């Protein structure tokens, strides 16, 4: 089964017409993983028995014509809990953790008939943008295995882009769905904060985290978000906003759509190759009927600094539960209770996680709260206000997803600040709780370049509309790591 050139609607119709079975699709995904995962290292755990059992059950009862995801396998980022299936967050701290319940998003997809095929590699506790901080393995870019896949949802992106599976779930705290989607040439949607339940997602920074979708095409992505979205009584931050059918009524006409391009998104640090590719993409949007104007988001320059203070502060609070007592890694040969805490956390967490815990704890301390945390929170409000002013006059904001294309492993390991700056274009979306989506805009140095669409709150339909029109005009989704269709 060729998942690289077959969309969800086609797979669904083949299942309904009984040209294939759910068991066929699951076995194809398992075969893909078995044949290629030594090359990409995308999966931490493969749910073979569970997937085959669910497929057999679906085949016995038949696929309903209205259930477009039924019988189709997908991947789950390993910080989304799965009942009776290992969930590690790519950390030694949770290397033996088996949850007793499913995350809401997993429940929703199971109710839709979708089949979880395995748990995907990531940066440890979602802290990173290269998937290099995983305790278990280094996932490789689907286009060039010498390059990073992005992160923290690098395993999800590589598995979809390489054709192992049709789509995957990721999480996005500061760009962790959109940036790896950009690096791997696929579609990554981070919905509005509250659009999708966070119940059962291992928390990094609770006011930023959002489950997102990585898929090969815009329409596939839209189908999955339709199934995921909606209010959840178990997540008080989830929204009661009505959920439309995001895949319905997509057209190739952008007449009347007003697009804003922030000048700050083309500033210092954005490579010339990326600028050129995105500028060409903007010309395509114009040709489809959209108007494009330059605007300013003046507080963008403070986004990275403010984000790392706020997100690290939340992380230091969320991760205090991992203490070697109730669950997770526990150090041996300790002297007393305090030593148990210290040794379990020192040995169980990797360097990047410890770095952010320390930064967050310092930012929340009595002597630093006003100077750092409070100031960062004020900047967050100013950034949200910048977006409100633009969306008063424009439908969408468009720019690069990342300032560069995928780079070599270890390239920035001696200077974490450079790696952090890779999030400069995606962080503002999380700071303001907005929806953001990356689509492939072309190639530079034979690697994909992501173009980011940003909308006002709960305006995912506009992102999908613009992304679909662009995708259909360029047909870039037909270019895959395995060659053009």
C-alpha cells in the first residue's frame, strides 16, 4: 500500500467498496515500519497486536460510509497517553510507564474507527526542536537522513513524510507540529488553544500545549481535525465553540481573501533561500485572488525570550510530579529521601529538560518573579494585541514556518540559543493561542521549505481554505522523498 500517493478519501472509498480491508491497511503500515524504521527511527513502540485486533473487529462489522477515518492506521506522539501501551515522552524518567487510560484524542479517533499503529519518537518531554533530546533514538529527516527532522514532533513528521503511515498526532507548544512538518514537506496544523482537548497529554507548558495533526495533504489534515475537535468535560480549557466540517467546501478560489505579511518574519536570521521560496508562494496566493500587504507585529522580537521564561516556568511546575516516588524512574542506592529526589531527577531527566526546569524555577523565585515571569507575561499580552490589530483588517497572516531548512545533526548542539531561535517564527502563535498551519512551499538545497498560515482564534477554516488552494495550484504534495508521482 502506497500511503505517499493515496489520500484518506481514496483509502476510505476502497474500504467501503471492499477493495481492501482494514487488516490490509494495518499490515501495510506494519510492513512499512518493519522495512524502513531502521532508516528513519520514527517509532518508539509499535502496537502490532492491538492494531491487528481492532482491524479484524472493524472488518467483521464493516466500514460505514460516513466514517472516513475508520480502518485507517495512524501514529501517536509518545507524550499522548495510551491505555496499556508504553508511553515514555521519550524520557528515561518514563521508560517503563504504561498508562491506565487513553487520552481524549485517542478515544475520539478510536470512536471514529481509526487504528493507532504505534507511538512516535520526540524530543524528551517535547522540549527541543530537532528530536535530538530523545532518550531512545535520533529520528532522521525523511528527505535526507543526515538532517534533523525538526521537533519536538519529529517522529510524527518523519513517519508521515516517509510514507510509513497516512497521518499522525503531534503536540505543539512553540512550533513542535509546524516546524517538523516544514522540515519534512508535509502539512502540520496547530489548532486554536482549546479547540482540541489536552486531557491525557503529558504536560510541558499547559497554557501553550495543543494537540495537532500532521498529514500529507491539507484535506487529509482537515478530516482528522474535524474528528479531534470539540469540548471535553475533562479539560476545562477546551472550548465549546462549534466544530465545523473542516474538509467541506474547500475551493481553489481565494478571491476577497486579505493576507498580511509581517515584515518581522523576513528579518535577520531568515535565510535567503527561505525568503525567495516564500515570496514565490505569496505570488501564487495573489494569482489565486488574494490580496497581500506588508504589516508589522512589533513585539515579535521579544517572543523567544518571553516564551522560554513562561514555558520553562510552567514546565518546572508540571514536572515536579516526577520525583521517583509514585511512578517513573527511581534511582538506586540513595541515602535518604532528599537524595532519592535529587538522584532520580538528575538521572531520569536529560540535559535539556533539566536546563528548562532550572530556568523556570529561577524565573518563579521570589527575587526574580517580577523581573522575569511578570515581564514575560506582559509581553505575551502585547503580542496577542499585535495580532488582534492585524486581524481587524486581514483574514490571514502568512510567512515562513522556520528561518531555515533542515540542518545537520549536532550542528547547533554547542549553542542552545541558536536552536531556540529556530522557533522564532512559530512561538508567537502559541503565545496568542492562535491556529497556525505549515504547508510545503517549495524546496531549497533539495529540502522542503515550510510556509505558515496564521489565523484569528477558531478560524481554522480559513487556514485550510488558503492552504488547500495553494496546494492544488502547486501540486507540491506529489513530490515525495521517494520521487514524484
